[in-house]
């Protein structure tokens, strides 16, 4: 009964949101949206703005790559060259970490709590759009059977969505037969959106190595997103994410896997954080914000010139 009641409440909330007047939000990227902290670049965007970029890219039939940074991602960007190259290739980089938002606020970079942006923050909006717009969505990742279970649950919640899944347990070497089969399946399906959830940094390395062989679509690296959808993993309450305590919840549930990530890796970022704070103090924006528009750290990023990638591009290569 509790499951049925929850589904009824979800559907009522969805209908209410659809009927309500939508608040307008900006249609172009603003100066200062792309910021730099801890030696990496990221974008200050709200979840609904991420969906705006997705809709725009799909309407234009363009390739569009969305990445994200949490503190573990920042650590990998400084230690894993493939991960760093993937993030440099991305068109949009979400801030998937409340501690990162806190740091950028200290640095005076106009970050706000609503700039924390993850799959769990925009999932309901995304699947509502996918259902209404008829998007084809492909999910690659997870253990065998997990993505299928997640797909069944999503199709129950959002009837009519077009979703294909494939598990992430395959030989991802660029020239392997299994990798070729995965790419063939994706190109045959020709999705508008591709989710890759194979864990950091494997998913980013796979996207980096295979981007040229994918159809024109929006790509996301989403980690364990479908494990949450399938109920295999339990997501932290959203309030814990908003106050920066989600890592505690995850560490308690999986200490052997996550201890280094949450208790060791962040210490290596302290020197670069102190360097950023010294530079912010010099510019007069520490705990304040830039003194003038001219001190915004980076211009709005330009769209990558990816050209037109079609299914024939992949077939001609092999």
C-alpha cells in the first residue's frame, strides 16, 4: 500500500507541475556561468537550465556532452589524464557537490545552493520531458539485470517512454568485439539521450574513447543512477545533499569502498584550495563576490564544433 500511495502522490505532483504556470528563465548562457576552482572549470546552472540545454541540443540534432564534478571528480581530474580530457571536451559541467558550492561561495564566484545539480535533482523533470517529447533514451551501465529492473520501474511511472538498456559488464577496450556490439546497438537505436553509468573514471574514459562513434545525442555520465532507480542502492534524503551531508550517509552504508574517497582524497585538494583563496583575497572577492563584471573568472563557454555525426560515420569506420 505504501508503494501504491507513493506512486499516486508522484503522479499527482507531476500533473500539478504540468498544469502550473512555468517560471521563465534565461535562454542563453550568462557571463560568469563558467567558473574555475580547484584547478578545474565548472558551470553554475540550475537543474531546469540543464534541461533547457538538453532540449536545445536535441531540437538542433547536435552532439552535446554533459559532465559533472564532485570532490572525487576534481581529484580524478588532477590524477587521471583521460578523466581530465573528458571534462575538457564537455559542453556543460554540473556542480555535483555541496562542499564545492560552499567553496565557490567563499571564493566569491556567485555560487548558490541551487547550483548543486545531479541526476537525482532533475530526474523527474527529465523523464517527464522524455515522455512528453517522445525522446529515445539509452542507458549503458550497471550489473546484469539492474538496468532492466530500473527500466520497468521507470516505464510504470512514465508510461510511453522509449528506453533501451544494456549492462556495463563488457570488455570496453576500443577494439574489442563486445565494445563494437555495444556501439552497434546504440547506433541502431539512435537515441536522443545516452546515459552512461559505469562508475568514475570508467564511464568518462569510455565516452572519451567512443564519442566519435556515437550518434548525435546528448550524453551524460551518471554513475549509479539506475541502481537508485532499481532500488538496489538507497539514495540519501535530498535534505542531506542540500546541507552537504550526503557523503556521510553514503560512507556509513559503504565504508570499505568510499573511505578513501571521502576521508583521504579531499586532503590532497587543500593546497590548491588555499591558493584559490589567496587569489580571491587579492582580487577582493573572498567571501564577497567579484568587484565588477570584468573580474568574472571566465567568459561563457562556446558550443563545441562537433560537426554532424550520423550512423553512417560509425558504419564507415568498420
